[in-house]
C-alpha cells in the first residue's frame, strides 16, 4: 500500500532526509540492543513511504549494470523491513531462499532440522527477558550428541503467549509467566497492581471497596483544586502504538498507562482524591522553545503515515504526533497550574515519554521532551530557577542537551552508565554543563545494575539535596521513569515503591512544594503502577513510611558518590566538607559491607 503525502510535505521530507543522512547520526543502542539495518528513512532509518508521489518500481541494476535477481531482491526487501524486535529474536536475519526452486533434501536432513527446531523452542522458553534483548543463546548451534537418532516426526506448531505484565514470551502449556510469574489472564489492566498476579479471579474487587472506603472521608475534605493534586491524562495518548505485528511486543506500549490508571482508580485516588486538568495539544510556537523546527516538522509528518520509525526502536503511527502534542501540552499546563497556585502539585500520566528527545532528534521511544517543555512553561509563568531530577534508569541525554548551557535550569540525573556501555552511553560524571553553565548538570552514573533504595537515598542525602538546596529552585520537576524499579526487564535494578516514595518526599520540601512528576520509562506493569501510586500518595500528603536511620549503601554506590562529589565540589563549595567526611568514613562503609577489596576507582587525596 503506497501512502501519498502532499507535495509540500514531500519536499520537506526530502530536505529533512538529506539533512539527517548528511549528519550521519548514530546511536549507542545498549538500551534496546538493536543492530542497525538499512531502512528507507529519516535519520537513516525506515520512515514509511515518504518518497515522491507516483514513483514506480523497476528492477535495480547491480554494480555490473545487470538486473538483480528476484531472489536477491526478495532478501533485500526482508532485510529492509526488519525492526529491532526482529533483531532481538534473530528471526529472518539470515533466512534461506524462500523461492520454490525444487531443491530436495534427504529425509535425514529434514529430521535433523526438526530436532533443531524443537531444541530452539525449549531454549527460548528457558531464556530470561534480558537474554532475549541481548540476543544471547537463542539460536545456538546444536551441541547435543549427533549420534542420537530420532524417527521423523510431524511438525507441531508451538503456541505461545506474551505476558501482559512484562511482555515475555511463554509457551501455551504454562499459566504463569516464566519470568515475572504473572498469570496468563491477569486482571492487572482492570484492577492495576491490586489484581492477584497468580490468578484471574475477582479477588481485587473486595480490596477496591476497602481502599475506597478508607479514603472516603479524607477525599470529602478537599474543597478546592488548589488544595489537591492535579493529574494530566488523556485517552488519546493510548492510540500511540506500534502498528506492525512483530515477533515480540514493544516495551513502550499503551498498557503502561492503562495499568497505572487502573491502579489509581482501584485505590480511589484518580478519579477521587486527585482532580483532572483539561488536555490540550501543545502549539508549534511552544515546541520551538525546546526543539528545532526541523524536528517538529519531522514528527508531524508521521500523522500522514500508517507506520514509521525514527530509529529501529522508536516508532510512530498516524496518531503518535497528536499523542506527543497532548503529552507536552498536559505537562506545560500542569507546570503553569502548579506554579500559579491553582494546584498544589501534579502528576503527568503521559506518553510517549520525552527525556531522550533532543533539540533535533527523536530517539529512545521519545518524540518531544515533556520535562523541558514543562520547565520552560514554568519560567514563562514566573519561575526564575527550575530543578529537574531525572531518576529514569537511562540518562536523559535529550534534557541534558537542551539545558547544557542554561544556568536557570539545574539538571540532576541518576542512571546506569557502566562506563558508557549502558544506553544511551551519555551521562558521565564529567559532563557538567558548558559555556558558563558548568555545575548546572549533575550526573550520578551507576557503574553496575542491581542498584536499590539505599544507594539512591544515599545519593539524595549526599549529592542531590545539598546541591538542590544551594540552587534554591522556584519549581521542581521529576522525570519519573520507573525502569529502575525491581522487576523491570530493561533496567534490571532494585528500587521499590517505598524507595520512590521516599525520594519524592525528600524533594517535596524544595520549591515550597511546587512539584510536578512526569512519567518517563518503566516497562513492568506491576512495578510502574505500584511505584506511581506510591509517589502520588506522597503528593497527596501521605508519609512514605521509610526509615532513613540505617541507610547502608553498596560499595559501588559509595564509589560513585565520591566520584561525583569530587567533581561537583568545584562548582558547589558546600560539597567539600561532605566529600572529606565521606572520604574519612570510607573504611567504615567497606567494613559494614564486608568488602574484601578496599581500593577506590578514584584517588581520595584530592
């Protein structure tokens, strides 16, 4: 099916294609582990049918002037149509020629092929979600004893189902996900994380009445919106989805919002204790405060195309541009509502996410940078200084780029980095801002996975809060990705809902409570819905219920803190004493962690 685009849009597309391809932009795809394949696209990747109108297909000559055979052309077409999920699963990458050429294989070869398929199906069942994304072990060569012989068997198609909670593939003979344990017919999309993960019964209905009843009196005390928490949500953002049916569901999917919304409804929080704000689409003029006109037009082009891709893992359909405008518009209006005092604080339940979207590019599932739009909207409303704390497990490279030279916006990010090997590869501690804004970018890069509550809270106590307090913001934004949560298939860290609640509580005192939380990543539905609910309860005034008396960080966590303090104390003098105190206590931390290696990766005599 050829989708026609107006001549004006076609000219714009051709101009954008030439510009993007000339720049030769590349991405470090450790985030989703996708090898790049040739695509007809903007930014060198497949972007629907954005060619000239009326173009007809003709045989492609080879480099000797002849025509390419049908078989070669068919393989090229298969390779062109691949996306990151195909590459994750290694399906179709090196398929044999599918043409009916009359080739004949002896029965023994056919039996060997069937045996190999059976072993591959068994291994696929035993894989972890992370193994699948890393393409490890899915199609290993047969290592069994080749001397075994099995009689020829009829081919039996393997029936599979994908887990609603974590998207992991499972064989049909199991009712619980092999990875997260979620029931095949889980009620998480109806009742949120209150639904039992182990059955499809109606147990959560009783919990729903109990929770709503417990909050009835408190909710009735809310008289005006200014006393309450505002929530930004619009169902049209659910229309943003990947059109093409792939071998594996895309992790950034509409069910993420559905699970959070179901949890809030079940808990009687929204609708109930929070109030909604009206949704509107962000204007081009507002977006141009953050993004280039070229980027804005590129995103808008997708509304004329059934299915398109900015990068192999960043998709769009005909509804994506509007969803992105709605998400940015809600974030801008929430910032204005909160700073003006018409709302106490707010939570933006939005998608697509935004913190990877830079001035000129969409990437990492992100189209427009919602946090950046909100920060500038707050400044238009009167805020002089804005703090953005980004606890998504991936570094917000787009947000950092946008404010890299801006002293009025302090950006602090806590993320997995691992020496640049974790997506997107940016966010080293030495990245501190440029052009007179040094120190207004603070990166806290974890050196490994598995980071949990104690390391995050320790970093808040020793780095985030001291710098933020000295900065003294008028408005605070949290880029709240929940992919560092326990159970997330991409983040592989260990932050709990209580940990997220505590971090929210620690930031709440800043900016006289003018706080906006914006949803970023997070791909385990049970993890993101329970974590988002815990955060909103803190916004509503509930205690996080976390004891800070015995926060014992890991050795790696202390090392990271010392590295960041040593760099940032050059810009924030009050950190000097903290660095000295922590340096002196290093032996105690190592002793409590029973560490055998007491060496630091950074010198301590500075």
